[in-house]
C-alpha cells in the first residue's frame, strides 16, 4: 500500500482573493482530456495574511454588491446561507489539490465527477449564460448555490465585480464546500444549507480553524480533522436534498413559485426509504442516496479509507455528457454500468387481435395464433425496478429517455419501428418518451431549458420508483410475412437531446446513447410465445395492473390484480391493490371487502390499514379513521400522506390544535406541501393566529396552480399532436417505419 510522505508545515490560512470577472459571459475551461487550465498559486503563510483583509472582506464586498433581493438575504434566490450571514473570501476554502495529498483516491474520483465539473462543463455554462444575457448575473445566484457555491459566497455574482476567475471554476463543488456545511436548513432544496467556516481542523473545544493547516498537524490529530470535515447528517438523503431538489421562486421568474424537480421527495415516498408503506413493492432494508451513488470502492491510497475502502466520490448517476466531453473514460464506463445494472424490467405482456377484438395475456403462458394480414397490438410493460427515484429524474426536459420498439420477420424485414433516430440525430416524433415540455407565457416551447421563463408543463411523463408504464404498439402483419417474428423492446437514454448538444457545442456531435434495458421475444405463428419471457406470472400480472392503474384504467386494473390474487391467494398486497383500484374509482364497498381479505392475511398491515382509514374518513366514520391513522403513523412517523389525512380528520372533528400539529409535521417533511399551506391557513384562522394564517395564505397563493396556464397548455397541445397523443394516459402507437413521420393515435 503506497502512501505519500509530506513535509511538515506551519498553520496556513489561505485568504487570497480570486474569482470572477462578473458581468461577462462565462466560458468552459479545461481541455477535452480533462486537464485543468487553472493556475496554481503558492499558498501564503500565516505571516503573509493581513488580518484587516479577513475582517473587512464582507464589508468590502457589500460596497459594490447588488442587493436586489434584500440586504438581509444576499444569496437569494438561492436558499443557501452562511453561518455568519456574511460573505466568505474565496481563498478561505481549502482547495481540492490540498485535500488530495492525503485523500488521493477520493480526489481522483471526484475530479471526474459532476460535482468537480459543475461550473466548467459547457452544457451548464451555455444555459447559465442565457440567464445572464436575459436577466442579469444576479439571478444566477439561484443556480450557483449548488453549482458554484464559492462564487456565491464570495460575492462574485454581481455586475461589475472585480474578482478574477481562476481555480474556483475548475474545482466546482470542491471538497471543502460539502465538508464545510454545518446544517441542513430544510428539505426544500435549491441550496437549503448553511455554510460554516471552511476548515480542515477544529480546536479541542470545537472551534473551527479557518483555512489550510499542515499535513503533519492533521496526521497528528486525525480526530480534530474528522470533527471539522464530517457531520453525521452527511450520510443522510436529507443532505443530498439540499441541492437535488429545486424550485423556481418568484424572484427568478417574476411569476410564481414552481417546483422544478423533486428527486428527494420521490425517494422519500418510495419503498427505498422505508418511510412509506404505500408503494406497490417493499424493500427489506433502507437505501439512501449514498447507498446507490456512493458505494464502497477500493482506496489503497487514501488516509480516509476504512478497511481499504471509501464511499465512491464519483457519485455515479446518469451524466454521460461530462465524462464524454472531458474524456473521462473510467467515469463513462462506470456510469453506463450503473445505468444498465438491471434497472428496468421489460415485459412483452399482451397481444390484441384488433380484427376479432381478442386479448391474449400473458404472452408466454397463453397460446397466440398469429395470421398474415392480421391487425395486431402488442403491449409492453416497462418497470422502474431499481432506481430510487423517477426515470428520468431532475431536468428531463433536455435529457432524453425513450422506448424503441421494432418487429422483424424471419427475413429481417422491419414490420414496424418506433423510437428510431432520424438522420440528423433527432428522435422521431412518435416515440414513447420519458420527458416533459416547458412552455413560456407566450405558449412557446422553451427548448433551451429556460426554467426562469416557464409558466407551465403541458406534458410530463416519467415512471416513479417501483412503478410501471404500459406502452402499446399497433401494426398489420403483411400477408407475405415469414414467421417467427422477432419483437425487440429497448429503453434508451442519452444526455442530452440532440438539438441541445448541437447548440452547446456548435456542431453536430454524437454523444453516448445507453441501452438501459433490452428484450427480444420470438413469436411463432401458432405456438405459445417463446420462453424468453419471464415465468413469474403473478408478478407480471401485478406490474401490468400497476401500469393500468397509473393510466386510470380502473376496471382493467382490478381484473389484473384479481389475477394476482388467484395466482397468489397468500399475497396480501394483491387484495390491497384490488382495493386501491376500487378506491380510486370511488367504489368504496368493493374496496373495503378487498381490504378485509388483505387484513385477514396480514393483520395490522400499515398499507391496508391506511386505505381502510381513508375509506372510513370518506364515509364519515371519523373516530375509527383517526385511530387507524394514528396506528399507521406509529409505524411510519414520516408518512406525509397519513399526517395529511389525520390532520383533515381532526379538522372535520373541530380538533384544531391536533390538526395543526399534523400539518406542521407535514411541513417538517416537505416545507412546500400545498395541502399543508392551505389547511394551516384555515386552522390558524380558527385558532385566531392571524399572522400565521396570512403567512400560510401567501405561501398557498404563490404555490397553487395558475388556472390561466391551462389555456396555454391546451393551445400548445393542439399545435403539437405528437405530444398531445402522448399526454393521453391510454394511447396506442401506430405502425411506424424509418423515414416516415408518424403520430401516436388515441385509443
């Protein structure tokens, strides 16, 4: 095991001023081989640091700083704050190079990560420059609380700043950024953290020692180093939520508050968190963000290793573009491996003879009689089975994930092909895509990710964790077809849309397309479907039912879940799913009958009890519903749905203090919960708390849907039939061939 040996040094404090020529457009730095172009100045010794420079830094910045969002909140629209409330000199943050002397493996991994390149990669810089050009550099504070915190806290994001941009951009979210955060303010996101004094060590009493100290001191006092750079909450998903959840506030868009993405919420409400019993499948253990994105890896050259391993500082996710642009081959390979690690389930589940209106399901267990000239619909179930958040998460308006479906006969002739790429690299318009569309106040598509101009999303399609989607493809089997048919379904992903990549790089460029999942099934003319199909029949029916339920096909979903119950009469969730489909269809008696069966098999099961309580509340049995909701909350204290329902149950009984407590608990889980804002407004009024009621009323007014946006969405969809068809939960993709323009039809 190799270790670097370091020369001893005295206490060092780096307070050199370095940052931005603000007011000008930013440019991507770093060559395509991943090398840094930043200059590396020698670190000053303590004697070279002038105390007046340190103490007066905040005062000096404020002289020329545009405080357009409020003098008491210099970092808005980002929610990030500093512990002191003032600015932090950029040089106060120890550099990644400094940390890398002892943490060689972590540094190497970090250098190729999205964190390290958060402000030098061109795809982000191009977008943030659009914001600067359109509104001004002050508005980029909203972005840089997560993408470039040192620039934000250094006061660089103001017009006319004299700071010079060097190392800061190349380090992006550097080691000392994450490891100097002392508090998570909330799970509201958009930089909702508190930055402490950047430090590599603390004194024995816990006082943080600013800047860089000698390596000998760290090695002699590792516990004081650890206390400076590690907090227990760093291991929680809430820590990741400070940036991996975001909103666009009124200060940014001059319109209203809008949620941009909610990766944390998607995880917290999934089975991966084990804080919610309501998902369709259950997990045996908690999986946090770190479980998947910071898996233990070998670290032979890292002083922070435990048993020779550290949590990966690559934070592998889905960003293939950064790795491609900078030539980070290892980062790209490992990213692709993660995306392809059994993340999705693909099941060719059913066939429909449109001529005779006969449904055959599930394929593989039912005989399928195919005939030339027949008009056929094949139904594919896509399950998000291993991702703890949506597919795709975050800013899916310029990411691209889609289903590619092709049927070939035994001669290799393509009978239908949906989801192909056009010659210019664009995805064909009829593809089934997991994406959305942002439109501005003029009703036009914001195709360059101008989130600050967004008024509504007329279309937003994704698959939530553990859930399923159902995609249908219709085609006619030619009379001269030779069997068997090879039916191939793929789910493809790329970062970014071809048009965005071309716009950023200024030239047509081919960036990686990752096949996240693929399955080919051979369909013979007069035989059951081939054995490539999964044989776990009850689970296939269950996934099919989940997809139908998501598409609001309640009767069909009930029938599918009843198949599950017939195959697995010992499976309580089969009956709970039957109940859920009936409940959403407002058939409460049938739902209660199914829940009784589920609770006979699993007495006290929280999922079944929650839905039973919900029905009782709907029927006016408030005291019994109250008791059941309380029993669920005892097992799952962070189940926001139960707190909401119990809060409303209390409200109906005029128990306003208890109702207040429940909705305030909801806000500790999600500070932006719309139902909590509305109901607390009413409850505070009942309790005579006028100021609190007014505050909640203002929050609700800002966060509620704008009715006028519906007209914008309608007009947009009427002009884009390919999106309009995809926006219908239950739709069929017609026969399609490369070179022809197709539009998905409604069923």
